[in-house]
C-alpha cells in the first residue's frame, strides 16, 4: 500500500467516469443530477491508499536486474546501504545487563545447574505479565546505570535513576499486596536493587543501602516459606541471597540471622548431592560470625583468647575443604616462571573449576580464612607479647596462600578455559578480550580482599588493581572501579585488610 497524497473530493461516480468538473454539491452533484446517475456525494477521505504490491514487486525485480547488469560499473560510493533499525534504549540497557551480569549455560561451561549470579532472571522475565513491571523496570535501571558507567553518558545515568525511583514506587505497592509481596518477581527485584547500588555508586552510603536491600530480601524469604524452594527460580534466588547475606554479616561483624539455618534446611530437600556441601559451609560461617560478634560486643582483646576461639573455626573450614566431593575439585595450570620452571606465583597459575558457582564458593572459603587470620594478626600486633608476635608467621602464610588462590581463579571467572585458545592469550597478556564477563561480579569482593592483605606485594597489588579496573570498565561496575582506584592510586603500604580505609562496610574489631 502506498499513500498517493490528498485526493479530489469529487464524488465516486464522477471519478469513475473521469469527469474532472464535479462541483461536489450535496446530496447530489450537478453532473450526476443532470445525467440521472446515482450520486454518493463528495468524498470525505483525507488520505488515499492504493494497493501497489504487484507494481512494487515488478519494480523491485526490474531494479535488481538493472543493478546486476550495471554492477561492474558501480563504485562503493554509489551503493545504497540500509541501516538496521536501532533497538529502543531501554532494550539496549536490559540486554547489556543480561549479557554482562547473567551467566548462560554456554558462557558458564559448568557441569552443575547454575545457582548464583542473577541466573533466576531469564525465567522470571519470560513469565512476567508486563514489560514495564517491577522486575523489568529494575533490570532496565541497572542496565542504564552500567551503560552510563561503561560509556560515560550522563543521559543514561539520569534515566537509570528515573527508572530506579519508579521501581521503588512499584515495590512499595507490591509489598502491600499479599500475593505480590511473596512472588518471585518481588524477591528478584529486591535482590537486583542491591546490585543497582553497587553498579551506580561506590561510597559507604551505597554499601549500607545495599545491605538494607539484603535485609529486605531476607524478610521476603521468610514470608515465602518452604514452598519457594520447590521451584528452580526460588532456589537460585535463595542461594544468591544467602551468599551475599553471609558476606555482609562478616563485613559488619554481626551474627548471621538464625533464620538462615532454617531456610538452608528447607532448601536442602530440593538440592542435588553436589550442592549440599554449601549448606555445611553456611553452618560454619554462622559459627564464625557469632564468635566475631561476641569478640566485638564483649570487647575481648586478649590475643590468646581470640586465637583459641578463631583457630578452632579455621580448622572446621579446613576439614570442610578436605571432604568435598570430586565435582568440587579444581585443576591447576602453571606457566613457566622467571627461573624456567612452572610457577605458582599469583599471575602464573590458573585454576579451572567445574562450575562458576563452585569457584565462587571456593573464594568465599578463602575470604573467611582471611578474616580469621587477619583478626588474629591485628589483635596480636596491638595487644600481644613479643613471643605471640613471633608466632604470627603461620597466619601470615595463610593470608598469602588465600590471596594467591583468589588470584589464581581470575582467569576462570572471566570466562577463560584451559581448552580455549584464548586462555593462552590471557595467560600471556591478562587481556579480557571482547566476550561478556559475568563472573567479574562474583570476583570483585574476593579479589579486592586479596589485594589489600598485609602480605600482598606491591606488584601483586598493582596486578589486582589493574584487573579490577578492567572488570569495572567492561561491566560498567562503579564499585570495581573505585576499588581499583584505591589499590592503584593510594599510598597503602601501611594499610591492611582491617584498616578502616579498606574495610568498606562496618568497623573491624579489634582495631
């Protein structure tokens, strides 16, 4: 169909008989009245469309033949190129977030069903009732925030906050509804709001807001009850929330809510055997968080007491790591070091895991052991005897080993695999390539902790900072960029894991 412009208002009879002088009188024009014809009256249409399909096809075919016959004489400058229609900005933002922050089975390369890092989103988005509902709006807000950071576009940042405000209002309405407040969409949106805070901001205020979102997610979990774990989406959201809540409680040096244990027992009924070890890991973390909170609130500073209580828990973590099933075992690859033999140096060994989620839990294990031994070291340095200080070498070795282990996981978390040709390139240049790196979101806290250990060398710290900056720029993740700035641009020789300038949430005790 084509629009041929504004037509004559002459009656249809005059048009059919090709009488050009229709005087358009109503109810009958003079020409029809004189000739005795039935006059339908003047046309009222404002636009005239004519079926041109056949003519268009004929003209297209003729043009194709003409182009083929003259193609040898055409120059590139004379060719007409068709540009594809650009997708709406909101779709671009959503796509960016889904590519950079959500694992798919192809990019993950895992052997287990994925249980973490926003894997619940694809299923929820497919089943949502509205493209402008709570979850979609929150995803788009996070996507615009990441895009604005990656591309430094202020308009996208403004749109991110506009959509985030809209999502907050939608969430407030949803929480008033007895059905919506226990829905998967509502819990997913609350978790994503925490992610938004880490993408858009990097100050302590945003990290506190992030922790508040996690508390809200915990309340949603409690309201939803055990039935939520009967679905894959519900189980994935719980496992992500539990991991983040444990990390947050350790940073705040607060006890983990007792409900976590109850929820873990609910979830265990739906987990396969390879995923059950993380429940035991969660139980040990509850013990650790409780002890560290007691040390803080009871003002215990005696290094002997602190070491005795914490080393018992450290032994529980070591035993846990020794009893994991075969699917949790990682394989190490070493590059040739300066002395001509394979090296386990932080940037020359690469550990390959069977699943990104398992790699993430291993780094959580390393993090908690860093917490334990830094607590022992700082208490001993401040309040210990000379003999106690001389005995700190064992804790220092643990700090170095755990930090190196986190660095060894970087290549895997950023999508490189031992059988992949790109792995050799990464091993030689540490270049991120062009593929999405959703594992970077799982890596930022462990990698930052590895970079700020008192045992971490200046070279290793610079390496960690450079990797974090690349992750932050690629993913549009402001928190990672700010962490990189702290590692690369600040004089932090005297800083450590427990220093107030590097321990970004809460306050370390004793300090």
